[in-house]
């Protein structure tokens, strides 16, 4: 049992906890920077792709997909 006790005392010492916390913090910072870089890159690619297709005549507006309202005379559901 003294080996486990010594190991856990070492594992939960202030020096080791600070190192683990620093490693976790560094990982989170690197992940956030990469996430932001890929997000910005993807947004730029989307805007370029959208502009290319809009130049070809496509519309990405939701109003262009929704059909016009039907008058009450033509509406069989009313």
C-alpha cells in the first residue's frame, strides 16, 4: 500500500496539478484557435461558392423558394 499512497500523493501534488492544468489550458487554446481558423476559412469558401452560383443565376433567398399566396377563391382547403 505505501506505493499507491506515494503515487497518489505525487499525482495530486500542487506541481503536478499545475502541469496538468497548464496542459489542458494549452489544449483548449489550440483547439479554439484551430476551430476559429477553419470557421473563417469555411465561411470564405461558402461566400465564394455562393457568389459563383449567384453569378450563374441561382438564388439563395428563402423568398424565392416559397410559392406565392393563393387567393381564397382558388384555395380548396377553405
